[in-house]
C-alpha cells in the first residue's frame, strides 16, 4: 500500500491516520483498521472453522 507514496507518513495522511498508527499496523503491532483496509482496496473477512473433538474411548 505504501508503494505509491513518497513515504509512510504521506500514506498515513492520505488514509487519515497518524504515521505511528500506520507503522504499528504494518509491523503487526495492531490489526489493520477499516480505514487502511479500505484505502488498500481490501475488506476483512472472518471465517469460522469447526472440528470434531474425538473423546478418548475407555
């Protein structure tokens, strides 16, 4: 996402968040915000996975 900007700070200004917030998100310190995802053309998709828990037989 930052590739089209001169700096990470310029990308943060475009998105409307602080440079530190963008840095935290890009370094996996915080999850990506909706603003960042939207600016990157992405959306968050959450899936649920279920597994059968096999009980040990007596």
